[in-house]
C-alpha cells in the first residue's frame, strides 16, 4: 500500500485536492440551497411550500448518479458544455441540498412554536424572529444530523469518478487499472478519504459540545 | 375611542365555531378578567386582540387599528399590545436582559444604553435585577413569568394581554406574579387577563367576563356581585365547582 502511496503520490494528492474542492464547494452550496428550501417548506404562502416540498421530494428520491449524469450528459446537450468536475459538483450540491433542507426544516420545527409567538408578540417580523430567535436554537439541534450529511457529502463526492471529475476515486481507478494492484490502491484511497472525513467528524462533535452549553 | 372593540365577531377553525357573536368593549385603563371552562374560547378571544389569531367575520378595533382589514400591519398592533403567555415563551437563546431589550431595540429602534437602563429598572420592579445575565432555563417558572411581564412592559404598550399567566406555575410562585400584575394594574395599564385565579379577579379586576362554548354569557362590572350571585346557570355551575373543590 505504501508503495502505491509513494509511487503515485502526485496523482493521489491531486485527486485529494479535487475531492476537497468539490466537497467544499458542494458543502457551502448545499447548505445555502438547503436552508433556502427549508425556509420554503415552512413558508407562509401555500405555493412557496409546495415548491419547496416538491424540490426536496423529487431530488432526494433520485439516485445521486442519475442527477450527476443529468448534468454531465443532458445539460451539455441543450444548454452549455460542462466538464466532469463541474457537473459532478453541481450534482452533488443539488442532491445533498435536499437532505440538508429536510434536516434544517425538522430542526426549525422542533423549536417550540411558543418561541415564534413570543417574538411575534413584541412586534418582530417573521424573518426577524426566524433569524434572531428560531435559527440560533435550530442550529444547535441540527448540528449532529448536519454532520452526518457533511460526511456523506465528502464520501459521495466519489461520484465525480464516473464523470471524469479527476477526484480521488477517479485517480484510484486509473492507478488500479495501470498497476493491477487493486487492493492496495483502494486501501490507500480509503485512507485518504478518512484523512478528510475524520477531522470533519471531530469538528462537528466539537461544535455540538461547544454550542450545547450556551 | 375605546381601547378594544369587538363587534359581532365570529371565529371558525374549519367547521369548528370557536367564537360566537362576540360583542365586547374594553376602555383604556380597564382591567378585565375572562373566566370560563376550558375550551370555551377564552384564549382564542385573547389571541385575536393582537392578531395571533385572525377573526373570520365581524369587526375588531384595537387601539384604533382595524384587525379585520387584511391591509392592517399586525406588527404595528403588536408593538402597542403586549402579551404574556402561559408558558412564558422567553427566548431560550437570549439572556434575561436581551429578552427584554430585543423588542425595543429591533422593533422600536431605540438607543441601546437607554433601553438597557430601562430594562434594569423593570427587572428591579419585578424583583429580578440580579438575574439579568442569566438564561431563561436557569430561572424558576415564577421568575420567568415576571421576566415575561417585564419584556412586554419594555415596549411601553397601550395594553397587555395575559393568557393564563399563572396556570403553569407551582402554587408558591403564583403570588409573586399576581403581585406584579396588581402593581401594573394600579398604574393604569389596560389589561385583559384570562385566568383561573378568582381571588385576583375579585381584587384587581374592574370587570369580569364569563365565557362558555365560544360565547360571552356574562359581562359584569360588579365583580363581587358576579361571584356571589352569577345570573347564568352555566356561570353558577362553574363558580360553584371552583369554589367548592
């Protein structure tokens, strides 16, 4: 395994870079999109709720691979040429955003409705109450499930391998095919994924503890 | 102009008729207690006054705002009409001080130093000055409710609504909260109080309203007279149940 790691260090670390890049972009993107759709799902107008709900239900019930292929194959046919990395990252963002929307929605709804009423009763607007009272409480509740989503996201970024996204999994496939040392290669790849996901896991646990006390 | 005017107000939840033909006028400075069996519409009635519930038909004027009009900005009414809840509804993520100052800072856009000074004065009045930096979870129920009262007073409202303010409290906590409410009443605040505290209704209330099945069955200015000789059979039954338990 170490032979593979050293002999193919440049490819593997370039792959790790792409994996990190895609994960980081998708994490930010899906958090923003997910929050937006969570707010829509509990929105004050019926059609807003319907759109939010429909997005979440459609997206989370389609396999990630199908969504990603959609961006890699269908979008270039009609709209604009995209490379594998872009298509994969967009697919990953969209897919994860549906799960994050559900996580955040359930977090918001688990904050007692009295908190919203208390805030509205002094004249705060819906969005002021959301931002200053509900959100800060919901965040604490959703940190652990959100951590799961983030870790899944990093691992799911291996989808880029299927659309030539130059990520860790893609490089692993190429190395395995050229060296025929499948076992060691994927062991090395697995190790590199762990190097990304373990600190993320601990970061989320740290945040969970830190915000619990406040 | 009266502070609060209900004219022929009806409220439905789907098919359920929650408020039936409500006609009620409350003057500025009046302390009105609303009593009645549970499910009689007391809380619903109270919650329509600051727009937490919308009325289905009729006319409801609060502090010169027309609440039946969809164009009326509810936040403007809520700025002027405070509310104290059964379960306090203090902001769990804010300190006691911030609970009180949030409204004046965000809604009234007032100066921070000034608002904080007033908040400390209010906390002093409700006997909780030393709790300012704590979070609601660290306080007892009675303390939380006194903070909630201070929070609504900080907005300098024209009226305060109390929705069973002592129902969730341990018996030994109730007195402190009722004392604070009595102080506010003496200072001339318009108060509408849904309560099961008959002693408070007698001592502090200028008027008593008895509700059952979504209707106002009795509306008496002679509070002691009402308790001694309720006119309606439903009120007689209710009073005897409460006084003889």
